[in-house]
C-alpha cells in the first residue's frame, strides 16, 4: 500500500555495514556482558562508529560517533575495541 503512495527512492534507505566486532565478558561471579563496535556509512557520506554495551539479554546503551573519513573512524573503532579488550572482554 505504501509503495503505491510514495516513489521508491524516497523511502528506501540502505546503510552499508563495513565491520563489526562483538566482544563478551563472562566471569563466574558476574553477569555476562557484551560490547559491540560497528563501522557503517551514514546518509551524509560520513563514516559512523556505533558502540553498544550492556548486560546480555537486556537493553544496553549505545553511542554513535560520526567521522569525515574512514581512516579516522577505523582508528577510533580500534581504540574502543582495544579498551574493551583490556577490560576483560574477549572476541566472540
């Protein structure tokens, strides 16, 4: 029904995901936690770094940082990933 009302180019939006790194931290005494870092192009030709973290099975928190080029975004994503690895997270 909606496709008959609007031209396809107005409501079809695609965002390409370039890289995702998913980390988990699970210790016997604590609740399992997750940390996710993702690089993606946004609609304004910028590169976005999406970070999500929280307790597994619950809604977590998220932050999106925008960068003008891929190099800056990948350096920031590596920095976030390395910080999580130092805090005890391991790759999934």
